């Protein structure tokens, strides 16, 4: 202020007077009813006039305001406590679950589009994330998610989304493979378990249906374990399957797996050799290197002795002649002949009759059948097993192709303890 006065005097303005300003201050009171000058009020007041700074007048006015401006709540009225409030009948409301289901099922307010080969599906991403680890693991959800059609077909995705929305979903047999492949890609664990519920049921997939499933599942790595399971279901249906064109396309590892099974049904172990020759001969140029893999599937000590002795001399099929003349195969033949003759000699010395079970006692068994349509069926000890050849086998396959669809199921298993006699007339003529 002094500095300002000096500046005015310098300018010749000695009559200068500062502009009049109202004084203001903020006063706090703790208890307006007390006379103590040391207590502060709880109400903050803005004092803009000099006379309001007189504390007694401020206290008096505050007491008057409190006495005449009290609220209903301050008078003791509490509107939150209403008698019988909860007993009043409430208006009905559509459950949230029903509203959400309506929105989901009618694709309202969808949040993502799934594109599969230029077809777009409007979906709710929360539904997809609830079941699919593929969608759950996406760090950012784009407006459009493109899926590969070879992994998730349009039909499969539509069925899977329907499965997600359904409380009691069911899978159709004709679409289960496509659904399984898509569920594997999208990592929908609960849906995969649903598929396996059917796969594991032998009533759903047994013999013919298992074979059809095996063929349908061809060529997809995600289904390798399913195909292997289906192969174990093929038993009496084996030879009918071998008679089809589909058999010729079976991969090597599956063929080895199939022919190594104890449960496949054949008239004679010779048929295993013939089955291998049929498969090899379909593409010999590319498959000849697989001979060693497949020869191990043949249980030569279950072959008839007469066949082992005569096949190299009597068989006319070129591929079979080439196979049995291979050093390794020729050696296996000789070992099998020595083992069988040794077993027969021991049984004869012991005075034990040479029945079917005796001749195959030390070998891992197959499941033997006795198909009346088979033109070369003979018991293992019958001398006429020497006449079995690949040409007869091809004729038998042609017969199987003409049989009724359920003919394989009527073929009876061979009773090893009481096998039906064969070639009795021919045996009597030989005597």
C-alpha cells in the first residue's frame, strides 16, 4: 500500500483513494448453542457483512434457523420403515434367463460374425466362449472370425452352435464325423465327450456300422484314434470288407493293426496271406517295400501243414510265388513246418488224438469260422488243404459281394472241441 501511495505521489495524484471493497470471510462453528469463544461451529457460513462478524448475532440466528427449518427425518419420521412392505404382492417379471435365451436363440444383439467360406453366422461370443477353448483363448475378439472350412464346415458349425444353445442336445449319426472334426479344432471338450459316448457304444458302432464309420473317417488325422477303435469292432465282417473296393485304400498301419487282431474271423490262416496279397497287388509298385511289415501279421504255425508243404509247388499266382520264394519268407515257412511236425510227433508219441485244438495249441489263436459259402474250407489237419489257392479266394470274395447284407452275421464260429467233419467222402475214397 505504501508503495502504491508513493507511486501516486510521483504521478501527482495525492487525492487517490482505494476502491471500497466488501470484506468476506469463512467462519466455522462446532456448537452454535455454546457461549465459548473457543469452539467452532459445524456449519460453514459465508460472512459478507461487517456486522455479521458479531458472534452473538450469528449464534442467535443459527438457533432460530434450526428451530424453524427441521426436516421430517429430524422430526423422527422414517419413510424407510413401512409396515407390511414385504407382504405386498409383487408384480410378475419375465425371468432374466428367459429373456437371455430369447435373445440368444433369435440372434438379437449378436456380438461376433463367424465366416466360413463366405457364409456368415451371427453369434454371441459369450456362448462360444462358454464351450470353446479356441474362442476363450482369443486375446481380442474381432468383429469377424474366419474359420477354415476343411476343419469346421458350415454344416458342422451350425450344428455345434445349435448344440451349445440346447439344454438336451442330440447328435445325428450322419453328421457326427464333421462335428467331431470341428469340435477338435475348436477344442470343445464337452462336445468331444458327447461324440465319444456314441463311439464307445458297441450297439452304435459294431461290425458293419463300425466299418462304415472307419471308411467315412478316412484321411483326417483328428480321427485316427476313432478309426483304430472302429477296426477293433470288425470281426465276422472282415472278409466282406476285404471283398470291397474300400479295403484296397486302407493305410499300411491300419492294415497291420487289423490283421494282428485276435478277434478277426477267418476260415483259415491262409486267408490272412491272401488278404495281404490282395492289398499289395492293388499297387505293387509302391507297396512292395511293405512286405516285411505285413508278413509279420501272418501266424504261419496256424496254417495247415499240407498247405505249407505244397504252396511253393502248386500255387500259380505270381505274387504269392514271389513272396514265398523270398529268403526271409522261405525261412519262416520252414520254421513253421518244423514246429508243426515236431508238435504232431510229440502228440503222436503221447497217444493224444490229433484234433484241431491239439494242432494249434502252442499258437496264438484267431476266431475261426466255418462259412458254407467258402469253396476251400477244410479243417486244419485235412490233406486237401494243400489245394487251397488264391484263385479260390478271389471266387469266394465274388460270392461275398453277391450275398445279402446280413449274411456275414449268420456265419457260425467253429467249435474247436467239436468241429464239423469235412471231406469225409473224399477221405473214404482215398482209403
